[in-house]
C-alpha cells in the first residue's frame, strides 16, 4: 500500500471513530430529505415536468442530494477547516517540511473522508427515502458504474474548489469568511437548493457551466439516466475538465503560497 | 552577492575556523559515528522581508526588514550546535532557509550536499525537524499510526524502521503510548513522540526548535539524554534553538548567538563566558564576621555574617586573588562560581542594544 492510499485509509478511519456524529448526521439528512421531498411533491403537483423531471425523478433528486451532501462536503465539514486552521496558526509549516505534495496529500485525506461519508451519511437517507417514496433506480450495472465514476469526479472537483478556498487563508490570514461564501455558493450552484435545470435563460446556462454543477447536478442526472451515449461521456468530461483545471490552479497557487507562508510567524 | 570565499567568523577568539572544502578534521565534533565531513555551509546569507505598514488612511508604506543580515558558518557531521538569540533575532528565519522553505535574498546555503530551496523535497528525506510548539503527529490517530505514515512518507525500509522505532520506544519510554491517540498525550509525552517521529528515517541533520519548551524537569532531562544518545550513537548532527540555557550547557559543544540578524558569537560555551564582560564569583568563608574585603581587581557583592561574595572579571585568573585573601584574612573555605550562562547572554544582548 502506497503512502497516498495509506493517507486515504487513515482519514476514512479517523472519521469512522466519530460514530455519534455519523448517526446524528444521517438522522438530520433523513429528516431534511423528508421535508424537501414533500415540498417537491407539492411543487411538482402544481407544475408537472418542471425542469424536465417527472415527480419520481424530482423526489429521487432530493434523496440523492441528501445522500451526497456530506460526501461532497456541500455544507463544509471536510479537510478545508483543518487546513485553514493550520494556515492560520502557521502549523502548515510542518506540512511543508515533508517530502510530499501538499495538494495531493489533502486530496487523499479528503477522498478517505468522502468515502466514509458516502457510506455513513449516504446510505441511511437513501434507504429511508426508498421505503417511503417511489424512487428511480438505475437499470443495469453500466449505469451504476457511470454514476459512481461521476460521484468520484464530483468529489475531486469539490475538493479542488475547497482547496482553493483554504489556500486563500495564506493571503487573508483568516479564511473563515471565504469558507462561508464557498458553502453558500456550493449549495446554490450545485443544485442542492433546486435542480439547476429549473433555472431559466442565462442564469441556468451559467449555473450548469460552473464547476459546482459537477458536485450534484451532473451525478444526479447520470443516476437518473438523463445522459446517454456521447452525452454521458460529455458530462463526465465536463467534470474531469474542471477537476484538471482546478487542481492545476491549486498546484500553482500552492507554489505561490509556500513562498509567502514563511513570512508569517516565528 | 560577493563571490569570494566566506570571510572569517566575525566573532570572538574561540570561533571555529572555516574549514577548507571537504575538510576531514573532526577536532570540534562531540563524538561518535559520522563526524568530520562538512554538513551545513552558510555563506554570507541575507534574508530581507518587505513589511507594509499603515501610513495614513489609505497609504501604505513599505519598509525592508533584514531578518538575517549576512551570516556565515559551517557545521560538521556529528556536532551539536546551540543556536540562540532573543525573539526575532533571526533564528527561525535561518532554520527555514536551511530546510528550504524560505529562499535567501542573497548568499549561498548547502545542507547535506543539497541546495535547500531548490531541492526541498529531496532534502526533506535527509533532515528531521522538531518544533516544540507544533506537532507533526496526527491528532486523532494512535501514535503508532502516525509512525506508519512517516515510514511510507520517507520510504524507510521496513527492517530499518523497526530498528529505529524500537530504539526510540525504548529510550523515550513510548511503549505504553503507542496505541493512544495523540490528543490524549500530555505535552511531555507528545514531545517525546514528536522527536521519535523526526528520527525514524535516519536524518543526517536534526533541527530542534525549542524542544523542551513547557516540559517539566523530568521530561526535559529525558529529552536531553535521548538527544545525547542519538548524537553519540548515530552520529546525528543536531542544530538546536532554545531559550533554556540548561539545554545548551548539557548538550552543546558549540554555541552560535544571533542578534539583529548577525552572528555575534560562534564558539564553545567557555568562550561565551569569557567574551563579553561577564564576571566570576568568589565565595569566601571567614572565621568570623569582618568588614567587606577590599582587593585590587575584585569588588564585594555581598556580606552575610562570616561569608562574603566577591566578583572579578571572568577573563582574570583567580589564583592571585585567592593567594592574597588567604594571606591577609582568616580563611576557612573558598569556592568559585562560574557565571550563569543566562546572565552572560542577557548581558551580551544588553551590550549590543546599547552599542
């Protein structure tokens, strides 16, 4: 097992030690799922086929959102708070003394966390939702596989965005304000608040082109089978493209930040 | 920058001569293993920072601060060097340049055959760093897991790792702590854990930044004896910054003092005591209470019953004073006290601040 795999495994285990937090989180996701699902039922009853979804697809979208909420770290709770704090206190200097790539290190740690949150916080809401509502389920292993790949790409994009937010702390000294803006942006532009297909005109175009749509909108549409063939490849290429661009930006900013960090603190 | 070879050390008479390249003499090294070869070379290194300060409502003024102002030194394999100075003197800046996370504004650095800033990642495998105030361990993980990650990070062969870990566990008494999450460790336990973590990959140089800060007397003693053992048995070179003068007295064969970005002393402890204007103290026990003793070359500090304290310059010999006292007064007992190193250094800083 290589170093980076070991980091992911340790991170997975680390989150797994907080069982009470997991139970509480899964409970909250389930309750919110119930509330939002009923809201959507009322909405789609009034406006059928809103955003191109039928009622069952809309409700499935809700539960997918609750299942992916923690894994995608849409409301925070990922590595970014820890890294932000290390930058603020100067502890990040310790990380820089190590013979490892800072971004890759945190990516692996966040993948471990996301893996745990996908299972610990994702399964229960979906099972409860599945018992109470008529949810769509992908047919055939190929679609399931495509969905999992899309979720993985979404997690990487989510990581890369939060990494940039955390790095801003090098310049702002306290990155908590930027983190809050990051969370609000993610909730809105990922489709967590409402599916992005609902937004009309240029706002919809813009929302669907921004990287945040890779976190929920794209994986949900892959799950619901709204992309087929070339379009499916295109959707994933969209996610992968953003992942590459954002990670490259993160790499460049890390180099700039390291030259800067050292000024702070004895 | 000046391309000529480094000048001599700008400090006192006990300064170490700069050895010619690849010098193999090991005269000054403490002892043990891989002594002799030059491991660290710092040539005329300067580091300036631009600090922006407010000047008026919108205007900002840029001022240049010289954190390190042209320092030169070399450290040979196996040495234990104390690097001391008041807060803000440039200690941490030097260490950061030596580890490569800070690029010098001018001058040349060489550590274990590498250019630190340019080959930071490669250098990281050859050095160990311990911060007294920060931890390299993972808060939520058992100590053992942190070490396992270190092994992978530094690609330490499994048997070498076993050997190193076993030695650290034994000497630092970590056996009962290995399965505890780091957040449950006391400061002293965590510090021991951190020192072990820095040594698992057999670093050639160990940088310690205030390793005994906040520790109780027992923990301090344990850390010191461990560092001494690592130095003598593995030949690990140690560069230590500290405010605890006992660390220096018990560990370091050589002390470098930095103040305002310049080296003001580079030599052994004795030289540090002799330099400056420090004084030794003669404690004289007489047969009975007498008026203060007056002698040429000494001054009376205190009289308490039959006991008197006399101060004389550290550079002067005690013999003529002792002879004179014995001849002229009814002497019962007599002892000489060396100046406390704290006082010497405090006086050194004070002198420089005035000068």
